[in-house]
């Protein structure tokens, strides 16, 4: 899916990437491919020069955090944090 987004030029427009928990990712060589999730992330996002991290408590997992859409936010890829910069409800 990331390859499709890259080939479509979508990834060239991102300012940063936060990837959630990957509950069905397995070790290399198992049914889901030959690369680890960190390797796939590195392949797609390092060339973009934008902050990116994985492991956020978002996505299709139990106990996930709510992630508002369409509001300004700041990510710190080194710390693995997301900071909402404006109210999410009015």
C-alpha cells in the first residue's frame, strides 16, 4: 500500500508520518513478506526527509487514542509524540 501511495505521488506531499501499532506484522520470511516494518518505513520515509515514527497507540487496536482529522498537530519523531495544536471540538 505504501508503494502505491509513493507511485501516485501522495507521499511526496506529506509533512510527517505517524504509523500506529501493527498487530499482524511478523518476522521476515513469514507470510507477510521479507522485510520488517521498520525496514519498510525506512525505505519509504527516509528519502522524504520528514519526521516519521511507528508504534503510536492509534489504529485498529484495543485502547487506541483518538486522532482528530483536519486539525493542526506537531509530531516529534525522536520522542514518538503527537501534540494537537488547536481545539478539536468547538
